[in-house]
């Protein structure tokens, strides 16, 4: 097999369709801002924080005052 100048010139031409197909199959990523504002519900953390303070206060009351 001999490399003729014509065959070497055709190699890049054969790769063009392969490159086009590979470029067409590339995934497209789009970043879009949401239309509605983002809402973060913090009620759970606040509720847990309030319960913790109530429990601490209850422990202090039980230790300092007799229940019966």
C-alpha cells in the first residue's frame, strides 16, 4: 500500500462528516433564571429551635422546682 498524495488529501475530507455528526450530537446546556422567586421555608428550623429552648427551660424548671 502506497500513500499517494491524493489519498492524504481525502483523509481530512472524510473526517468532516464525522466531525459534523459529533458536533450535532453534543448536549446543549441552558441556564435560565426561574420566573417565580425562590422561596425557602425556614419554619422547620425555627420550630426545632423553639422546641429546644422550651425543653431546656422545662429541664431547668424541673430541677429547680419540685413538681409534687
